[in-house]
């Protein structure tokens, strides 16, 4: 019984770390523009697809794996910046319009279609260059541990960037009052595109790191973006510390459902958690209630 709980907890936290990374990338874009980028799920899978393409040429050495990691992040960052430019283009000077919903969903569909054409409908996985770790007597695949490490690293980097650099402070100002930031002379569109790029770095490196333990297919992005969104809502939209808590919470509950009832109940539990949070703590565990302009 103790061993089973150990497996559920360790792998649940590892799975939650994946959700946290997606939630962190959500928060960067949402805070700067008010946009929920539904293409994040397929961008995440695309990061894993890069790892799969590399491993398809032969198992990479650890040195090569680490060398390609920033390349994967930069590639997804460039792609997300381009997608962000297209998304922001019709909004002009307001994010109160809803065209971004269609644009981000369309981008997600296009990415999925391209992956379907390249590799067909079959799920793929990448090979892992690292041996499994032994945590609390539980043999844990290395990508789970690396996802936990990536969470802490990206949380620290984002916190430093948003509070200690001029560009980060300017992006933070957008989340406070977009119109006031524009009136103060900030280059709003440029800052928003930088936020999209940073989001791409987070999601691209995340997908690359966990490629050996995720399903890389054209239709799996929705699962990851859904759970990342739930983790963000549970923790509080826009709150990075909330994402650090919400991700593991959703991950452990999801892993428990998989272990006890089977994978078919994974999304059922996640959605149940979302419903309960919206019913009793609509602003999330670490979110702040905001006044609505009428």
C-alpha cells in the first residue's frame, strides 16, 4: 500500500510538473494580453515532436540532447511569436474582442494537421537518454524528475525577469492596466510579442524534456492544454506560485484516477476539480478577485 501511494505521489507530482509548465506559459501570455492561447497544447506536443525526430535518427548522446534543448525552445518561441503576431493583429488596440479565440484554436488545428500529414495518426514517443531515478524506493522515469527541475528553474527565471528587468516590469505593467501602460508610452504590441516568445521558450523546452513519457500525436495537444488550463485556474489565473501548487495537485489526483480506475477517468477527475474550484473558489487558490469594468 505504501509503495503504491509512493508511485502515485511521485509520478503524480511529475505529471503535475508538466501541467505547471503549461500553466506558466499560459500565465505569461494571459497577463500581458488577456489571451488564453489554446494552441499551447499542440506547441507543447511540437516540442516533443522535435525530440522524437532527433531520436528517430538514433539515440542521441546526453551532450547532444542538452545541446538541442535550447534549439527546441527557440524554435517553438519563434513559432509562437509568429502565431502571437497573427493573433494580435485583428485586435488593434483592444483585447476585449473575441477573435483571439478563433485564431488560437485555428493555430492549434493547423499544427495538428501538419503533424498528422507528417507522421500519420499513430502516437509516437522519443527515447530517453537518461536512466530512471529511484525516489523513495520508486523507480521513476527521468523525464518526470527533469520536469520537476524545469518547473523550479522556469519559475525562478520568470520571477527574476518579471520583477528585476525593465522589460519584465513593463510586461507586468500590462497586466495591471493595459490602457494606462499604452498611455505611458510603452510599446504594448512589442511587449506582448516578447511575452509570446517567452511562453514559447517555456512550452518548447517542456515538450522536449518530457517527450519520452508523453504521447506525441496530432490529437493529444487538447489533453495537455486542458490540464494545463485547469492547473492555472486551480492555482489562480496569472499567479505563477498558484501554477506551482495547482499543477502537482491536479497531477496527483489525475495519477490516482489512472492508477485506481484507469486512464479513461483521467479527464473526468481533472474536470471535476475544475468545477469544484469554480464553484467554491472562482479566483483560484492564489488568485485575486478583480473588479470588472462596466
